[in-house]
């Protein structure tokens, strides 16, 4: 079994109060681009480590049975 850990707990200080994970690019949150690549790979489980604005980030993440969340 192959597992991946996606660290998504930072504060994005350099973007001056904007969370880069939920920032939209081509109408999709940036975090979903990373998740899409992981879901299409041979990874069986993606462990998403959430922290700052965890509820907002989790709401925007594309649902997938491979995702496991840690807070």
C-alpha cells in the first residue's frame, strides 16, 4: 500500500491574509490540483494534514475515498 502525506496546515503569511490553499485558480481551489495528481497516481491513501482554516479548506477539497484527514 502506498500512502502520501499532503501538508496543508500553513498560514500563507506571504500572501497577506489569503490562504493559498483556498485561493482559486481557473475556478478551482489550489489544493485540489495537488490532490488530483495524487488521486491519479498509484497512491492508495492521501493523508491531508489540516491546520489553519481547517474547516474552510476541508469544505473545498474534492471528495475522494482515498482522502484521510488529520487535524
